C-alpha cells in the first residue's frame, strides 16, 4: 500500500462577523458586547445595549417595531425564537405585550414632553 504523506496546506478560514454567529449573540436575546463591537467594525454603526425598564424613547421605538415583526414567537419544537428572546431582553413577554407597552409608553413620553 502506497501511503504518501499528505501535504498540509495552511489555509486561514474566513470567519463571518461575530454579530452573525453564536459568539456574538446573547443566549437571552439580542447581541452581547462582542457582537455589538463586531457590528460596529463591519458596518460603522453603533448599537447600544437594551433598555430593560423605564420610559425611554429608544425602548418604545424598539418594542413598537419588533412587536409588529412577522414570524412566530416560538419554533416548531416550542422553543422561543430570536424575536421573542430579544423582546424579553427589552422587557416584553410577547409581541402583543410589546405593542401595548410601546403604545402606553409613547403616550406617557408625549405627555411628559408637553409639560416641559
């Protein structure tokens, strides 16, 4: 049997940015610090960490936008999708809850702005 040594060619595998892989995703939803850093490096955009509570315009906007996203909250095996995990990271328990919180929060923020 003829066994010649196989030549090993050292190739550097290209890794996709961390924000597109598990390494940059928080298991509880959204991106972790590594994911936000790789997103900034790849696109130049700055992502901030989730706002979990309180009346914040960023939070209201996110909940309104994600509460109206198409797609299921759970996959075929009953596990929460990334959509539901990100909503939970921002303090909402479902898409309906996110829409409701966003609507109420927006009303409070507008009322607060008028008082100033």
